[in-house]
């Protein structure tokens, strides 16, 4: 079981308060974990689109693993502009 440190946003704020930054290797690890999480969602049998990817929705544990959370805006609906029109796609994105 993981011990959660908090969101990336919280960790970043704490480090900034102390005058510290993320190391390049830490940033690369975080970005890799984010890309892997999004890729897994998009490649599910029924693809999932998170729709609210931001640092507040990225949790980090004591092993520095990053996990995507808050799926309240997620959808499995995939709209194609050629089929549904760009205005409809824009409306869905803005929801």
C-alpha cells in the first residue's frame, strides 16, 4: 500500500516555499507516469478521456509514483469533427 504525499500541486508549493525545485529527473519521471496513465486510459477496450488533466489531479506517493485521479469529468464518448462537426466537439470539450 502506498503512502500518499499529496498532489503534485501541493508538493510543488511546498518546494517553492522552501526555495527548492523539482530535479530534471523527477520532472521526466512525473511526465512519463502521466503519459503512461493517459495512454492506458485511451487504449482501454472502451477508451476513457479524462478531460481534467491538471497538477491538482495528479497524486504522488512516497515512492514518487504519480497517479491520475478525479475522473468526475471523464467520458468514453469520442466525437470526430468530420462526423459530429467542430462546434459540437468544441461544446463537449468545454463541458
